[in-house]
């Protein structure tokens, strides 16, 4: 089924033509697994992007990227603090427990699905420091959050200081990292505070932003890369023709296509938001909108061929993408305003 006016998910968007071209250009014999020339470029390209030495490995899914990174920080007898609405808790089918061999997710609260040092402390401070209770080993945050909120550089710096003080690893789920970076002005560094040491690892999302099937696990402690390589192989994510994943990632980085795509999606979201008024449940700081709508109002929008997800009994989620047409965003905004 073709979606006439698609706002269902950026996962449903088409692959950017430049990535098809890059994969076609990679369609020649090269070393297998990650020994090819394109995979060999990733460390240097991400080091230049973030202004800090790092290692980068491709994987095929965001779930794998998150879990492989967290496996370097958390032992099976430990815990990872995340928001109770975090993707790793709500939408990854128990994958963190599988990859981390039983480690526990410790659920915290925070406005807009964002964590704060105070919210994390409220979860971990009551834990006794003895073998009878699971000890926290890491923190996982999402940029942009599950409700489309972006962490500011100051917020990330505060979380980084807190994590270091408590000797906790800090992982960033960046499924929509590009959208957060575009919202914050186009800087990868501002969206991660990597050079200042705020985050230890990042799952850099490309699939929602125009890729076919490639995400990057970025490690700001490069010595952890070999550990991830072993985990990746054991988990069945070491692809024998990895050059096609590397080609997609490099094509997204070339000429800052990753930022241009995200900026387009964000602009489309703002166009829709202009028609939502006080129906918005959260500020629009990326490419997701959560809108208060009755069942009848949602039916009226679907009758106009708009595709989207219901979000509870009286709300809907709309997601824009790198290829959202301006006329569709404008039409959705007008239709919501007319309800």
C-alpha cells in the first residue's frame, strides 16, 4: 500500500538517491566484513566530525547499535538508567536484556522523555551499595527524545558531569540525532558534547534520515571498539559485505547530507506545527509532533488521506521525513487548524 500523505514514520521514507549511487559505486570486489576500504574510513570521518578521536562501526539496526554500545558499559549483574518512555524500554522487545545477558533497565522520569541528574539520582540514590541489590553501571538518553525534545549542550554537559562523578557510562540513542543537531544549529558536537566528554557512546542514526540499512556505533573511548567487534560478531551483526553499509554512512556524511536531510524534515514539522496551536502536547524540537485529537478528528484527517499513528485515546503522532513534500506539510497544518 502506498501512503498518499505519509506522516506515519520516517522509517517509511524512501532511500535518498545519493545513497543508492554510493552503494552502486561500492559494487566491486573488496575485502570482506569490515576490512574493506570504505569501512576503514569511518574512524577518521567521525573523528573529524566530532573533533575528538573516536571509533565507528556499522550495524544494520538502531536496536543493535544501542545494545552493543551498552554491552561495553554494563555487566550482566548491573543496571542501565533510562527514561521509562525510552525506546530501549518500550520498543526494543527485550533486546537490552538479551544483549546485556540479563542486566536490568532502571526507569526514571523526566519531562518530554528527557533525563536530568536529579531524576537519575532519585532512582539510584536509594540503592544500597551491597551485593543484594543491582548497582547502576550506565545511563542511556535519547537525542532527540521519544517525544521529539532535544537536549541542549548545557543539559548534556550537566549529565556528563553527573555520570563521571557517579562513575557511570553515558550512552546516547541517536536514532534522530541528526534532527536534534539540525534543531541546535547543525553541529554534531553541540548535539552530543562529545569533545567535552559528555557521552561515551552514540548510536548515530541514518536509517530514519535517508539511509537504507546502516547505523553507526560511535565510541568516544576508541579502546572499546574491539569489545564491540566481538559482541557484534557473536550477535550475528557482522555482515560479510560491510562495504555497502559503510558506503551509506559515508554518503550521508559527504557534504553534510545528514544535516540537510534532517533540516528539511524539521522544517516540514514546523510547517505542520503552525496549524496545531494549543493542540501540541510537546514543543516541536525535531521532526515529531504529538497532537491532541479526538477519535472523530483523527478519522476526519484519515479521510483526507493523511497517514499517522494514534498515540493513546486522544492523541496522534505525526512524523516528517527528509522527503516530506512541502505541500503535504502545509495541507496537514491547514487541515488540523480547520478541525
